[in-house]
C-alpha cells in the first residue's frame, strides 16, 4: 500500500516538473519598440506674419456706437485683437531668433 501511495504522489510531481521545464523553454517573441527621434532641421525664417487686421475699435466705429456700453465693448474687442496680434508677432520673431543647432 505504501508503494502505491508513493507512485500516486510521484506522478503528479513529475508531471508538474516536466511542465515547468517545458514552460521554461518558451522564448518571448521579438518586441517592437516605437521611438521618436527628434532632429532639428533648418528652415527659412518667415518673419512676416502678414498685414495688420482690421480692428473693430476704429474711430468711425466708436463714433457711431449707440452708447457708452457699446463703445467699451468695441474698445475691449480691439484690445483683445491687438493682444492676439502681438502674440503672433512675438511668435514669428522668436522663430527667427532661435535657429536650430546641428546634431552632434
């Protein structure tokens, strides 16, 4: 009876050992890794952002405004347009001021 018990215990242990050894033989497939390579490229400087836009707070528009509230609305809209334009001009000039350095 003792021998049959030993065989009953050895069989599953042997099967588990064999499965473990065969599982260790598996190799992981090739892994594809995507990488971004950033290389500075020299481009021509286009510092001309174009003509000035037509602002909404012109003297004629302010003169034809119905009341003070409408004038203030026009002045604030014109201010926003000028701030936007100033940002465009700064971006255009900073693009020309910082030229890319060649890679080492």
